């Protein structure tokens, strides 16, 4: 089997809160039977001339004030709309300072409560990403989001916040491409959680159109 290629983009050198080191090893190990994973902190890899050679882009990069350049933004939009897969993990949504990127991801990060033990429940057991996934608990940051009203998304997973159940994972299509967001992933131990590790694998396979 010729493995598909994934590009994981995060921050090794100057991470504000979420270093890629450690997380890169977990994701590479999780996907190793299905994809070869290249890891980078170079934001220019979002440019289409670089990204276009991959089947899947995985974002674990946050930018709290800095926007992606127009060339990086255009590259990512073109990659996904042309049929590429995008898997956004935890803080990877915080490259959403441009409206085009927020729409691509289906939401914008809004609130960042403190890390706590979260109860997760399956919202759409029929989706292939959720096959074999059961309710679980995980130590993580319970992000909240402002959702793009124009994106027709499917909520896969929810977390409990007081009396409410709030979105923790979703999928949608963008042009010919597929987009998945998974909220957990604050640190390396999160990616060692067996139920979440299974979700990451199945999300990556769905986004990259890998069957089996």
C-alpha cells in the first residue's frame, strides 16, 4: 500500500502554550500504518506550492494575534477546496484571525477556560469517524467557539459544561475537500488517551479519504 502523505504544522521554537514537540511523536505513531507524517513549524508550508503535494494538512499551530499571510491563506483555501483534507486539533483552530480561515474551519475560537476533567459524549454515532467511540473523560481545555452560520457542519462530539452540552468536534466539506475539528489535544498525554487516539486516526483517514 502506498501511504498517503500528511503535513503536521505546529510550533517547536516559540510556542506560547502548545509545543509541537511530543505531540508530533504521538500523531506520527497514531497514523503510522496509514500515512507518512512530515512535521514542520514553517508557516510557509501553508502556501499551495508546498502544501499541494500532501493529502492531509494537520494544524496544531496557534496564532493569537498574528494573521496568516495572504499567500498562506490562499494556499490553505486552495488546497482544501481542491480536494485536500484538513484536520484541526485543539489550538490549531487559532489561526482563525482571517475571516476566510474561520469560515474554512467552520468556527472561530472565542473563550479559553482553564483545563479541567471533561466528560465527552458522542453526538453522531452514525458518522464513520465515531465508529467504536464511546463516552469518555479527558483532562483538557474546554474551548468555546463562534460558529460560522454559512457552514453546514455535523457535530460529532460534545462536552459537558454545567447543565449544557457544547460542541467538541465537528466535520464539514469545503469545496471538494473535507474538514475535521477535534477540540481535545492540550498536551501530549491527551493524544495518549485510547479513545481520543482512535478518534484522531479515524478523523485523519476520513479527511484524507482513506478507506479500511
